[in-house]
C-alpha cells in the first residue's frame, strides 16, 4: 500500500469509526451557539440494499455534518455566512459481498463461438487465431482468464453477438482495464468514496453574502464549493446540468441533492424584486472555475453503472492494453456457414487507448447566465450555459488512435475501426423554463426546455464512428394536491407526473446491405440513440399519522425502449430524530436491444470484407448487429438495469 492509499485508508477508517460511535449515541443533539450565530446539525445513516440473484448490493454507512457560521458585518455586506457540509461514508458491500463486487469478484469465463466448425464456447485466450497468424493473439500470462465476467452477462445472453472479458476487481487488486484518472478506483476508494484526491468529503464550503443597495436591490454572492440548481425536474436533467452527477451511488434513483458532485464556483445573483411589469426579476451569473470533473458512471465491478458503461469501458481498455478474445467475431452467418467464431485480438489493435480529461486552464472553465422572474403570475427563466460534456464521447476509426492491423502488422489510423480515445467536447446550452398555476385545475405546470450544440453520438455510418448533432430536450411536469377520500379523507395526496422528451436533430440511421438482403442478424446502421424518445414519470405520495407516515409509489416508463421501473416505499418518521425508509425497486419490459456492432465494418480491407460488401476494398458497415456495445443506448438507463431489482432499507438518525 503506497502513502496515498494509506492516507485514504486512514481517513476512511476514521469516518467509519465516527459513524458507528455516533450511531450509538442516541442522545446526540444539534448545537446552536448562545448568540445564534453558529449551528451544527447532521445525521448518521445506514442504507442496506439486497439485489435479486446477487445478494447484498449496498451496505452504506454515512455520517454527514452541516455547519453554518454567521458573521457580524456592517457597511459593505448586509449579511455574511460560512456554510460547510461534510460527508463521509463506508460501503461494506465490497467486504461483505466481495465475491460479487470486491477483491474476489469474477472468475474464469467462456465466450460464445457460434461457428459450426468449432466448440460452442471457448475460454478467454482460446479464440480461433490464438495460434497461427503472426499478428493475432495475446499473452494469457499478462491477461489471464481470472477475475473476469462476460460483457453484458448481468443483463442479457450473448446470443450470437459481440462480447469479451471484463476485469471486475478493484484497480489496486487487478489493474487491467483501469482508465487513469477516470475509472481507476482502488478498493478503499470504492469503500470510502468521499476520501480521494478531489476531497469529496467536503460537499459544501462556501461564503454566502448579501450586498444591499439604496434602491432595495440585493446582490447575493456565493463563492466556494457548492451545488447550483437551475432545473426543477426529478430523475432526468434538462437545465440542471451545471454540476456533474455521481451515478455510481444508485444509478438515476438517488435524490439529485445527494448525487450532484459539488464544484468550486462563483454564483452571483442580482435581485431586483418587483420592477416594471414584473412581480419579481433576478439576474444570475455562474462561473465554474473548478478543474474539470466528469460524471461518475461507475466502473467495471461496481454495483451501479448507468447504461453499463463502466463494464464496457473497462473491457475495451483491457482489450487495448493486453489483447482480448471477442465472441462471435470471425466469419459471417451466410448460407454456407452457421455463425461466427470467437477471435483473439492482439494488444493495441481494438479497444480504448486512453481518456483525455481536459486540463485546467481558463479556456476550460464553464460559465452560465440566467434571467429569472415572475410576470403576470407566471414564473420563468432564460438560461445559457457553456460547459464541457460530463458524459464521454468515444472518437475512433479514422480519428482514433493508431492501431495494429492484425493481418499485416501495419500501425496507423483505420476508418471504422473500433479503437478509441475518450473525449469531453464543449457544449453550448440555450434554454428556459415556465411555472404556471391553474386555479381551476388546482395544479402547477412546469415546463423546461434546452437546446444544445456540440454534443457527440456514436455513429457506425461515419469512418470516425461518431458524429455531432444539436439536441432539443424538454420536460412538462404536472403537480396537484388531490384528496382520495377512501384512502385518507383528512390529508391530500401529492400527484406528480412528468414527460421528458429528447430530439436529435442531425440523426442518421440507414438500411445496410445486409438488412436489405434480408440476412438474419443484420439491421440498420448509424446513431443508436433514438431520434425521438420520451420517458414518463409518475409519483403518488400520501401522509398519515400527523405526517409521520408517508407511503409513495414512483414509476417511470421509457416509451422507445419499452421498459419501466416502479418503486414503492414507506417513509416513517419514528421520532424527531429517527427515520426509517423501506423501499423496493423493480424493473420490467421488452428486454435488451440490438444494434449494429461494427463487426462488419471492414476496417482492414480487404481481409475483413464480407459477401455483402460490394467492393471488398472499401470499409463501412453492412449492419451485423448484437446487444453489445451499442444496444445499451436503445435500452436506456432503465432497460440496462432491468436485472437490478432490489429491496432497500434505510435507517437515519438526525441530530
């Protein structure tokens, strides 16, 4: 263990000890100084989740402390305070269920090989060209058949498609496939996620001050590590994109307040109050000057990975560094054969070479402006933000890394080759929101919309395997307090519904030679994301026992993926200090989706040409499809988590 790991280990153990000791101290109380200028409060919490077929998926113990210090000021500032939130946690799942998620995870794997001339499956490292052609194959001593799972095995069968081994042990136990600075967490960094080089235990630390003017206007300045919330939606973000998000905590299902990753920012708001025809008018400037931070998607071997991205990235990085066996790759399912053979690729020929995280410099900081107010009882905002994409882009093929041609030994950039670098492009967002109240309907309607430029999408029609597109996203929300007398004739229920829409303006999707020929397993090529898609959410929440008992049902449905999630829960405020939440999370629907996987992209022409390539010297896809890797974009975040049904129990003590 090096000095850095030792320090993180010590911090984590200290946080755990504090959590456990405070959990037993039921007499702990919030503290307020005698003059009221200093407040300290917080909570300790245990979240225990059990997943179908996997056992324990979370055993997170959290200590959070929130402090506020008000200063006596005069003259320039009318008020000034220092606000701090500290959070430390220990997730025991990596110790208590190490066979699934810790140092003992994974094992030896078999990879499907549907070619009729060989076995139905072969071990990792035993593809059809593990011996023979000089430039194929890899060293199984450096990349052994141990500590692996098959890509996608937790979601779907290989079913004739692409798959390869994914290392799933923490990166200090097995460093294969770990992307430096991005997806390279050690066991301690997984168990104690706040204790890292980015000091994530410091969730908030900012000065908050007001400057009053003679005309009654106020300038609020908030400087430091913070969350800045522009949007009003749940689960899926439209305008609320200033802070990156930690999806590794529980995919999309945790409260955004808990999974936004705080950033060092300057947030200034000029409040004018009623002016002209406006009942309220404010101007907001946000400057994110922190070092760039992408959203945390999870990594191979962790319980939560949005879209399964962590496993895909780690498996692809392992392919680049050490070589790999790819299921069902060589050959083609045409009348004279019955399938494709598992194939061994050499290091440096396919996969992910590296992640290019933007360095800190003034040009890489992020800035936003917002005008917000109320006009004729309608709340509104107009927003602009220029920021670096928090989700990664894979740039490959003709603009990807120079890669080894396994047939000739030549190293160069190859059009349509599945060899990538990860980038985070600059995005410009233009948007706005409206809040409307209808007295006749006793309802609040929320509308948000955002138009972005500069986003990049996987695209198997392009030699670089990606393309740019403008995107339009929107959400329409409806909230209403409604009495349901046969359930509770004393307290209204909250009914809330939302519809999220996304439209990719420069979408590309075409029939391929294979699909036009009616060949089995062949489909369209292009952008796997749906050109138009909608996700609906619904919440029904009630209260009993003087608001201490609150059951609810939360559900979401992805229209194009045809997948749904339903999460019933009961929130019981046992006392002013103790709170118990019992919940479940069930997914169901149409199952995994297939899309062009670029096996038939012919990057090393003419050697990789198929009978459906009219010119075997020209690269380009003819549409052979599988679940991996691009079907995940059609399945969406709900469909890719379809096998992650859970029972969840959370106990919190607030002081």
